[in-house]
């Protein structure tokens, strides 16, 4: 699944067992776009998540805000 966020920013979600979003769907934070899966020679269920800016893979932490869930500091 590839989501176009505008401003030349896209997010990629791979190794899904099921895709819940359809082409041209508008998605909001919290929407389920797919279910984690496994493919290739992976050893377990996981999600491949990637952010690209102008097509260049970029550290996704650049786009994350707030504290991670479960942070007890």
C-alpha cells in the first residue's frame, strides 16, 4: 500500500496479509489500511513501513510527534 500525503511525501506499507484500503480512498490517522503479514523468507509476521520524500527513503521519526504509547517516563 502506498499513501500519497501530498508535498512529495509518500508512505509505504509492505508484507501485508490483507489490504483494507482501496485505490483513491481518503484515509485518516487511525484508519486500518491493511493487516500485518509475512512474505518472502521472513521468519514472522511484521510490517515494512517506509516514508519517502521526493522518492528518497527518509527516517520516519522526522514525521512522528508526541510520545510513544507505553512511555512511562
